[in-house]
């Protein structure tokens, strides 16, 4: 694992220097929270089972951030790095592929987590965010959700020949997912037809899992969601390990 | 023991044989060049030696290691500048050097390398903001970070302006003067002639000649040329009878005399003067590797 620490540090700096990723991971979800928070406030309402808009939005937007990283940041930057020969240059050194991947995954995880924590802090300070669950459980759910989407991101990156293609494929998955999964528009206000579509999208399982654990629902009500995400993680890792290309 | 020993290397892409039965040895301390037109198989060969590509046949030994199986061990001991590789746009020069140095078990002080290659005042510049020449310097530093015994340069000067190219040549010689063996590819014959101790000329996947540039030029009896312009009419006959003169070509007022021998220029000038021909702009052109390539393949270098 020689070079892991420096590689992680450099990846982190590069992430923060990229205006798009910085904005969509760290700023955009908070802007959403403030926009909808200022419209609806955080008063308990019936349609959300006695929770406020901000209460259900914070775990939902965590799903949004996970989707940004998994469907946009990872595929686009990985495919672009391959296309430009950044990966080729790394391969000309003794650094191992797993070192590069672990450094990137850890960096993406840290930035996704920072995005989520900013949301929690903003919700708590500005809107008195309510939290009934177990923080460790939510964190575990966040980990499995993030990793399964990261794995999907690496599959897209492996399949896409160029950064542009990765961008298009990522967007084509990203937009339906964030609108039909409850990640941006609350699930309970979506029409039945849209919910039908939503049930086929993995992000729906992320949002429901995070919201459920946020409100202290027991794990055994969410086993199917965990199984779907774990399955996506395993398939994603196996497939991308098989088809990943340096150039 | 040779630094690189290549035997019957073969590499096929689909139906295309990119490298066909290529064998040679590279000795310690030399600058060995592979030269040939684009698509001749230079990059495929160099990347097989570096361990970045898997050959379909033949054997390769580099520093006594097999690049196919000992890739990581080999990469600790060699340095490479690759064709078509880049760094992330927003990485700073010092960050790249610091990072890449951390990949090796043993690395030299990158600060002084950065100094020596004239990158010190670009330390904080983003990679994307560097000129082509500075990028190549940075790639040379990256290739030297582990104090390698053997350094590869693949088309180092392609896309650079003539002045930057000359600077690169000095830098490559400097690398060799540090006691390293250099293996390079280029499609500029002039560059190979100027820089390399030995040159392998490759065309369509095969080595068609391998020797020092001087020997290659001498062994093939390639003609030198005397070129001049004349005013008015010009009789070729007196020149034709000169010893060593081969062809004579005239196009408009420009005359080219092809021939060999130490006295060629003097003899030509002598004849012109005694026969009262008014000539100007006389110059001689020594044969180059370009002429060798032309003689061997019957075609100009395809660019």
C-alpha cells in the first residue's frame, strides 16, 4: 500500500479544486435544504407521518449526495483519467491498482460523508432537525449505500470508452433516480405510476433505508433493501474487477 | 550482460502484425534509438519492453527480469516517459513529484531534480497550465525519481518546437551522462542521428537496419549532394566525367550533383570555375539517416 496516504491526500485536493464536484457534493444539497426549508419550514405534517419537511429531507438528500458521487463524480473522473492517460502514467510506476482504487474510494467516501454531515448540521441549526434513530445504524446504512453506488460508478466507468460517454450514461441514470426515488421530491407525494418506476431504482432503496433508520425503524423491516444494495455492491465489484481497463 | 535482450518479439492486433520477429540487445550506458515512421511498431516494442503490453511471442529480458512476470520489481528500477499520458489538470508540479516519489521503495530528492530540469519556478503551477516543453520536462523528472538504471523515452520531442526539441536532446544526453542507459523512440531521423549511439531502423514491424548512425550512412554508400544555382546555360558534360560523380539533376536554375568521395566538392567547384560557369548559392548536403531509410525502403519517411 505504498503511496496510499499521499495518493488520498492528492485526490482530496483535486476533488476540492474541481468546481462541479465540489458544488454538487457539498453545496447543492444544502441549497436544496434551505430552499424547501424556507418554503415549508419543519412543522410536523400528516403526509410525512408526523415529521417535518426538513426531517424527511435530510436523510433523503444523503441519498442524493450518494447518487452524485456514484453516478457522476466517479464515472466521469475515472473515465476521463483513463481517456487522458492519467491512469497509464500511474501504471508506469510500481503503485498497485488496489492502492489507487482504495485511495479514491476512501476520498469519495470522506467527501460524501462531509456533504451529509453539512446537511445534518444545517438542518439541526436552522430548522431544529429531529432524529429518533441510532447514529451508528444510520452510519452503517450510509456506508453500504455509498459503497454500492460507488461500485455502480466504477462499472459505468469501466464500460464507458470516454469521459463524455461516462457523463451521458451517468446523467441518464442520475436524473430519473433522483426524481423518482424520493431523494429530492418526497416519496409520499409521488403519483402511483412514478412510484412503480421508483421501485425499480436502487436509489429508492437507499432513501427508504436511510429514512427508516433515521426514524428508528428496526433493521428487520429493511432487510430487502439491504439485500438489494449488498447485491449491487457485490455484482458491481465483481464486474468492474473483471472489465476495468487502465487505457 | 546486456541491459535489454529482445528475442523474436512478436505482437499482433487482430489481423495486423504490429511487431514481427524483432531481436536486439541494448548495452549498459548507451543511448539506443528505435526510429521509423508512425505505425512502424516502435511504441508497441517499447511498451512490451516496459511491461505495459504483453507480447504474443518471443522473449524479453530487461535488467535480467521478465517484464511479463516481474513487472512491479522492474518498475522499481526503470523510468519511463510515455506517449499519450497526462497528469490531472489541476495537480501542481510539486504535488505530482511528491506523490510519484512516494510510489517507489527508493527515490531521489525530487527538489533538486526539479531544480536541474528548470521547473523550480513552476513548482506551484497546475499541470494543465504548463507548455508542451515544460510538461515533457516534468515527465522526464517523473522518469528519474527512482534513480533508474534504464530510462525510456517514447517520442519525447513530438509536437515540440525546434528549440524545445534541442533542449530535450541536451536533457537526454545529460541523463546518459548520469550513468543511465537510455532507450528512445522517435520518428525524426535527424534526432536519432544526433542523439543515439546506435539506431535500429524499424519499418512495418521489422528491423531493417541496426548500427551506429555513421556506420549506417557509410555502409550503404549513400551519395552526398552538391547543390548550386546557375545563371544562363549550363553544360553537364564536364561534370559527368568527374570521378565519383553519379547522377546530375537540373530543375530550372538549380543543379544537384550526386556523388561520393572526399574531393567531390572541390572537384565540382574546380570544373565549374575552369569552364566559366557562373554559379551561386553552392552548398553540400551530407547523407543523413533519411537517405538511409530511403535507400533501404525505396520510400520517403511517411509522416
